[in-house]
């Protein structure tokens, strides 16, 4: 069953990305902006998880830098 919101721990488990990396990517990628609940905990939606998986593919699998991945996400071509 799909959920409306996922915690950072659940997203970390689903994507196999450590929570500190997820928090770091939030500072770099403007499109990755999980909301925070009243307790201050991050709540991720399905779209956020999809973006994290795309970033994982670009950064970890295809070895793009975060700057290169940011250009791709924003629709620009990365420098060779």
C-alpha cells in the first residue's frame, strides 16, 4: 500500500541513500524540498522519492558531480 508521506528513514531505506546525504542534497537541489511536520520531521512524497532515485542514478551510478546532476535536473546540458 502506498502512503501519502514517508519519513526520512523510510526514504533512506527505499532508496538506499543515507539520511545525511538526503539532507545534503536538499541544500543543493531546489526541486528536493520535503515538507516538515509540526514536530520538524521531514515528510517526503512519491515525487520526492522519484527525484531522489533519479539523483542516485546520476550521482552514484553515472558518476556525475552534484553540479552536473543539478544542470541535468534543471534541463541544461552538463559540461563535458
